[in-house]
């Protein structure tokens, strides 16, 4: 299997974002990728009002394009995340897995919302989005029936989520992101490598890059990491399609030689106040 991570500088211009996504997905496919992952909020990104105005339902043009493109190219496409309109005045930050037949296989609504202050800029994702509550795995359309776990951006800081995905059989985890420039610089790679090492899985993590409407800046450095924590591919500092081969037998071999998942002691992990 070959995975592709799509790095974009999205804006509030859906037509431009769609053109970029289409071009880079096709580039990744031309490089042999049969699993392609877009970044977080690839369809629209910016301040609250712009994202609410650009929100779409799952029947909208963004996912319609993803379904048609996955079927045309014969790929598994994780359509990063879109601003999903769930009700007239409500939204979710939603990642959609589209199979090689163009059908929606799974959707994941971001559980951990980004309500923080970084370098004097306040990010209040909960003012725009409702949080999800369901942990989601899905199956890729290849002969090996590979299990894929779905996460989004800020989820990366919550190792409990990734351990559950691993225990549920995830061999690959996707992390479509719009990691800020400061946190990309200092935290992005260590966190990605840690999640891969801890859970002995591949991590495919496309990130946004550059400045977005409202002044927020994303840091790029989209990565594909193997279960040993080795960075197999890292995007250049521009919009790009980055690909790497995923050898699932490597994950099996690492889990056999270093069986940390098999030697978990969940009966010992219950402590007062854990919730």
C-alpha cells in the first residue's frame, strides 16, 4: 500500500480549495498512492463567521467531489475534515472516509475541540463546532482488509484515543490537521512519532500550511510515520502531495518482537479520578 498526505493552504474560497485538493489528490494518485488523506478543514477555514457561511452537509459539493473522485481514481480517500452543517445553526468538524467505490464508509466528528491560547491568539473551536463522542475505525478497500482509525488535529494530544484505536485493531491512523505554526515547530513531530511508537501503527498526518483568513498560520510538515517512529516522508514548505509506502508486515513484526500491546494490564489501570 502507498499513502499520500495532502498539504494545503486553504482559505474561505471553496472553489480555490477544491481545485487545489483535486490537483493534489490526482498528483498523489499518479505517484502510486491508493490511500490519500486531505488536511483538516480543507474545504473552508477562517474565523467563525466564514466557516459557518462555508459549512456544507454531507450531501454537499465537498463530499460529492470526494465520492466521485475516489470512485474515478479507485482510491480510499479520507476527506480530511470539512465544516459539516449538522443543523441550520450547528456545525461539526467532520472527517469522512470514502471507499474505492465512491461510497461513504465512515465519518468521524472531532471529539477534542481546540479551545486554547497560543502566542496571544485565542482559539475557541467550541464556539463554532459541537464535539463528537464516537471513536471510529473503518476498513480500507484493499485485499488485506486493513483497519484504519480516524482522528483530527487536537486529538493528537490525547493518547487514550489512540490506544483505544490500536486495541480495536487500527494498523493505520489518520490525523488531518491545521496545527498552528508554533505547535508544529515544537510539538508536531514528537507527538506523531509518540503515537506511532506507543500504538505500533502507521500515522498519516496531512497538515495545513501558511496563513489563513483571520491571521492564523499553520505549520505544514505533513508526515507519514511508521510503527517504529521513523518518519517515512515529510512535506516541503509549500502545498504538496507527499507519499510513502506502508508495509503492514512491518507493523506485525514490530508487534511480535516488542509486544507492548499484547502485554497491556488493563485491570491495573483503573484508578480513582481516572474519568
